[in-house]
C-alpha cells in the first residue's frame, strides 16, 4: 500500500501496523530475538510511534513479541520446551477439530482435502520441503475450518502462530516430510471415511510424532 494511502494515526493505523508486523513475523521475515525499534518501524510502515507501540502490545498478548525491561521489544524466542508444551495443547484441540470435521464434512470440502493431499505428495516427490510445509499448514487450517468449532479454531490460531520457526525447521529436516506425509494422508482418509474417532486418533498420532521430532 503506498504511504500516502496509509492511515498515519488512530485505530486504523494501529491495525495496519499490527497486520504488517504479524505477517512479517509469521513469514519469518523477522527472526526470533530480532529487536523491534519503534522509530524504524513507524518510518517503515508510515504510521506513528504510538501506533507501533499499541501494535506491539497486542502482539505481546498473542505471544509473538516480548518486551524486555529497559531494552524495548523483540520477536519472542520460543524454546523447544515451549514448542513441545504448545504442541501438546494442539494435540487435544486439533484432535477435537478433526473429529468434528469428520462428522460434518461435505463432498466439496472433502474434495479440497484430497486435493491438498495430492499436492503434498507432489511436493515431497519433487523435494520441495517449504512448499510441503505451506501445504501442511493449509491442510490443518482447512480441517479446523470445516470443524465449525470456532472456540478451538481461535485458540489454535494463537498457538500455531508461535510455532512458525519450529515448523520450518522440521520441514527442512531430512526424512521428516516423508514421514509427515503419511501421517497427514491418514488424517484425510479418516475424515473421508467420516469416522470421528479415527480422525481424532490420526491427528493425535501425527502431533505425537511432531513432539518426538521436536525433542530429537
């Protein structure tokens, strides 16, 4: 968005800064522990320092930013131990969403999941781990969406945002995409069978595998 079209102050400016900062962190454009200097960000986004400060407070509440006393803000570093704890919570919530999706999915939605499964196979065969990682993320998002469990979805969006760095690291680990692919295909098959218990079990098995990989 051109600078002249951007709101410089007020709630709109804060929401603009919040969206741009969140996107940059989630894309990995801003690395863990990177300092977030209010003056620089205000100039970069064409908003006031007050708008940046308000956005950083919201990002801190979301677990993406941490404020260090007398040193300002930085992108939060999520340790392996925290990543494991977050994934343990995901295991329960995503299992619930998969069970709900299996009970509610329609043919069009099922077609979307199967298309994603095919694309994931192709990405693994082509040796494209980052493409596979994006498709993996999209599959989980679709299952959450199709579940209709809005409270779980909101909680998971916050939890997943904190795991971006670990997600990419796992995707680049030799052999991990191949293992993960089979786990995701099992999830799709269980939902296709419209079997809530099997869908929940498949998600739990997958995320248990993620926890083991994080600990390696």
